[in-house]
C-alpha cells in the first residue's frame, strides 16, 4: 500500500507540472477539435485511474490491478507531455 501511494505521488506531481504548462499555453495550444479529443481522452484516463485505484486499494496484493493503475497513470503522463510540448512551442511563438 505504501508503495502504491508513493508511486501515485510521483505521478501526481508530474501531472500537476504538466497541467500548469498546458494551462500557460491557453487556447492557443489546441484547435477546438483537437481540444475536444484531448479532453475526451483525459476523461477516459481519469476514469480508468479512479476505477483501478479503488480496485488496487481494495486488493493491494493484486499486482495486475496495481500494474494497470500505474499504466493508466503513465498513459496520462504521455498524453499531457505531448500537449505540454505543444504548449511550450506555442508560448515561444507568441
């Protein structure tokens, strides 16, 4: 359980940092249609994280549940990294 919470804190710190970078780019970062896709994908990932987190906390010895949770966090980091990179490029171009 401690391992799970420690790993989550690392992911959450990265997510917060990337989210700030994305927010700093404002609406310049994503066209409306791309933003809709981004928000939809983010919602799917957030739901997967919530559901698997509940499962992993109820069954901390279930390595599959914990691994899926970490995989969902990693997928969210990858999505946010892609968008954050676009945000950084957009703010440099202003």
